[in-house]
C-alpha cells in the first residue's frame, strides 16, 4: 500500500490540510501546504486552481502581495482557459471540484488587490478575460479585452493570435487585414518557431488569404511561396516545422 508522498491521493490530503490551516488562520502553514500541492507534476486542473487560489490568499495575509497577485493571476488564467464556464451548461463529472475552484477563486479575487497588478500582469488578466469571453461566444467583449492586452504588451504574440480569429468570426475583415499587417510588422524578425507558425496561421485564415498577403506588401510574399512549397508535404508536423522555420529565418 502506498504511503506518504507516494500515495495517489497525497496531493488531495495536502490540499485539505492546507485549506483547514487557512480557515484556522494558520496562513504560513496553508501557504507551505499549497506549494507542496502545486509541486506535484500531474496535478489535475481543478485542484491546481484551488491550490493557487488558497496560496494567493495565504500570501496576501502574510503580506507577500506580489506572490499573492501572481498566484491569483495563474488561478484565473488556468480557470478561464481550462475549466468549464460556470454559465456554460455541463460542468462535467467533476462538477463538485469545478464549483469549489470557482468559489475559492472568487474569494481570492475579493481579498487580493488586483488594481495593483503590474502592466504585464494586467495584460495577462485582460487576455484571460477575453479568452473566457471567447469560449462563451461573447466575441465583441473578447475583442475589447484582447485589444487592451495588446496595447499594454505589444511584443507578446499570443493576444495577436487571439485577435485574428475573433476579427474574422465577427466579419470585421478590414480590421482583420490591418491586424495581419500589424502582426507581420511586429514579429517578422522573430526567431521563435511558435510565434512564426501562429503568425502564419493568423494571416491564412480566409479563403482569399493569398490576395490579402499580396495586399500587405513584400514581406508576406515569402509566406505565399512557402505555403505552396509545404503544401506538397502530407506530414502535418513536418509542414508546420518547415513553415515555422522559414518564417523565423
């Protein structure tokens, strides 16, 4: 029989003890327990969100405000991107833990001063809000938050990637073409393969993407030729690698 840290439910035990510590105002013990829970590699999403929320509250009480804001932000990002939306209908078979994760995150939001977020943290929060709104089909609200994130951190390619599809799904094609131009100008010198392949996909969403790329100017012509070349390959991963590498070269 497994015991201690090797027990399959070790992280659940640690979380329960840490939550009891927090409710007993043993904030240092609660924070330490939650850090041990979060150190588990294969931790489930809902338990990770719960532990991050309690850690944020524990650190806030311990006056570790920067750590508290970071833990809360991670809880919000993970919840918005991976847990079922609370107003989205089916919460899944782990609905109990989804509810607990949401309740603890709400409690942490009420305690931790989110108005003191650093600019990059605020941009991450705005993008997370937009991500959740997009999952709900709230396109215009998502666009607003994603645009704000880009304005704060214009060198982060992820919100650019979010915005491209949102502009297309709302049929704002003029803004979409302008956005592709801005994205290509901002990241055309990237050496990061992930950035390069997302940028390529963003500019190739529409059926008439070839005309859009030519309209954008000389830079994307390389993309047009490259897309034709990689199209001959039947191996998606290889095509993706070739496209990303060439865009980053």
